[in-house]
């Protein structure tokens, strides 16, 4: 008989777990929205670890992973460049923060510049 009260305590093989259903984030059954920070959408520029090439990081967007990837795709098309989504942060390979903030505000987010 399977014990329903037991769950995996630690494993470095499956990554982070959902705080609600305690399953791996990729296999989350509760579809909880994973937000980072206080819900404020921030757009910052970063060159660290990229050999001097600047990228724009968009953090704090309150969307599930699938919808976050769709938003990233739209923003990449508007900027005409590449990018990715890593750990709930959208990385766009450009320094067009003003355009990104404008597009996010059109979609109803309160976006602001962060950093320098």
C-alpha cells in the first residue's frame, strides 16, 4: 500500500518543486502561477557573462511558463532579435528597453526600468 503522506524531500535530479503540489515545476499539476518578487515587472540591461554583449532581462511577469514563452516570442518579434526564457525571466538579446517597456504597458503590465 502506497503512503500518500510521503513525498521526496531532496533530489538534485528533478530540480525545484512547486510550493503548492510539491511536484517538479515541469510536472506541476496545480498550474500555480509562478511569480518572482513583488509582481512589479522590471526591465534591466545586463552584460555580465556575455562578453560585453548586452541583453534585456524582463522579470516579475505573473504568467505561467507556457504563456511566458508566448510573450517572449511576441517581444522578440517586435525587437527583431533572439532571446529565451530562463527561470521565469525573459532574456531578449537587445538593448531596446524603452520599446520593451512600451510593449509591456500596451499589454497592461506596469513595467519600469531597473538598474542603470
